[in-house]
C-alpha cells in the first residue's frame, strides 16, 4: 500500500458495539437565552438563524440537544462596563445601565427556570482590567468572554463590519459556550495568561494538535480549513470547521519533533527550513499564531477529548456545594485572567500565516461525520482504542469496532490479519510516511 493510497474495503467480521470507541454517548440538553444589541445606525448584533442552526447542529451531531431562545433586542451601548473601582467584578457590577448585570437583570426572561438556562449577550465590546497597579479598566478588542458558569458574551465590535462575519459569530458562540462547559483554550494543559513565563509546563493558546474552536489557531477560521491550509492534515482527514475535539490527534514533543511524521497524518516542516528533519526542536505553539519565528517555551502538546468532558457550569451553580462553588471560582479566575482572542491578535495571525484577511469560510450547517480518524500499528502489545496514543494492533478488531467511512492511518510495517479476513466496511486507508503491507 503506497503513500496516500485510497481503497474501499469490506469485512465479514460481525459488527461489534461502537460503544467501545465512543465516549460521547451521553446526550445532554443545554439551553441558552440570547439577547442582542440593536442598531447603532450602522449595524446591529443580532445573530442570524444560520448562525444559531450551525451551533445547534454541532451539538446535535454528538447526541446533545441545544435549545437557543433568541429573545430581546437591547439598546446598543458600548462598551459593556466594568466597575471602575474593581474591574474584576465585570459580571456582577450593576452600577451602570450598560453593565452586564444591569442588562441581565432587566432582560433575562428565563431566569429561575428549572432546568436552568445559560444567558448570553451579543454585544459590541466590553471593558477589562488592563493593569493591577493601579487597576485600569480599558475597552478590549476581545471576541468574547465567559465566566465559566451561567454567563457569556460575544463581542465582535472590532471585527469585520463591527459584527464579525457569520462564520466568526458562529465559531465564537461555540467557543465562548465551550468555556461555560468547562473547556479551556488548550485542553488540560496550562495556558492561563497569569502563568509565570518560566513555568516549564506553560503553553500558548494556539495548540496545533487540538482540532477545536477552543484553540486560537482554529477559532476564527475553522478547524478543517486552517489545518488544511497549514498542511497539518491530508484532504481525507475527518474534521469539521466548527467543532470541539474528539482527542484523537498525536502528541507533539517540541523538544523532539519528527518532521517526516509531522502530525502522523502528514509530514510537516515545523522549522520552516524547506526540508523534513528527523529530530527538530521548535516552539510551534507560540502566542504569535504562526510557528516559523516562534522562540517560546518548549513542552509536550497533547490533544484532549473535549466532547467526552463537558461540565456545564450552570449545573455546578445549582449544586451549591462547596466543591461546586470552588470549581466555579477556579474557572472564573482562569477565564477572567485570559480574555478571548482579540481583533489585533487575529490580524497578526492572518499576517504571520499568510492568509487573506477575513473571517473564515462561508458559513454552512455542517453535516455530521459518520466515521472516525483511526490509528493502527504493527508493533503494539495491547488492544488500543484507535487513538494516536493508543493505536490498534489488530486490523480485524479495528474494522469491527470502528464506524463505517472511517479513515485509517497506518504506521510503517507489515500487518498479518487471519487468512480468511475480508473487508466489508467502506473506509479510506492512508500510510503517510512509508509503506504498510497487509499480508494474511
């Protein structure tokens, strides 16, 4: 089987339960009330039905129900004010008619309902703490914010047209709501902006192997679109543009990057030298968005199954236990110290990676992906889960428990299924870095 060979195969193995590989089997229902700022004479911040439907379908593809009540048009005022004496009290400050708490108190119609609702404002801009000594509240160009609990805002006033494109609106709503469900910008790694720069475990928020709108690398241009443009995945790889991660990509050790393997899906020239080296040391996750000129911290970057680890903040609030309140406070500290990507950062990213100005591809409701990215190795000593870190060592078992229309990534080597093994599931087989032989 040569590099990038594509074959449709079939199997006589009895179908096995897909539950073995699926950790996203829980079907939750989430509810968001959205209010939006009306026209200021030039634009308004009302999201279209397409924006809402795109995010609703993103959750539906994973068995979750997302209910969105697009409710009140509110007065266009900017920015959403923070307490001038305590910028950190953004969510609770009600001393101004253009503060989040004042608007929420006047317009949150679903307040007190059971099951509880999240509350979102599509606004123009908001104020954030600029310095601690003395504390200064400034208007930020951030795309949005979440308190990790019940509240979130989408603020695209500094983006295209003062509203952001429809794609950016949808991806940012998904991103901010992800924070309400316990997701960070970098999976389980440490990317909090208040981390000591000398912390050896610190990573930036541009994780290339976290294929999710939670990563700054993908939020505003789409996972699939950006990954293809940067050469991180082959055309056949199964990714959507607006999605959370399923945790199936390979770890990347910035102290020892094998460019011939790249992401294991495809080779990658991490140090931008024009040749593929076997052992490269490179920061590929710097705060600049690109990686050719980055010189930051070196660490191991890993993927994270976000869909399997959603933790609704609104549920934690209702719990009322000390543990729940402590978790919410931890989220608020982490999230409030790291406002989401700004228009200035986004402009720099577009310049560094050489992409055209604009906000992502045309928005569409993406179809659900029925297959999975599945990894195989000829040399494992255990039955894996088909993820990159735990690849299958048995082709028949992989075929039995993987969905149809999956894409299989073979490590180099020889695979020896039983002589009576027959393929009968439609699939794509790729050997990106050498030759894989199947010899019954």
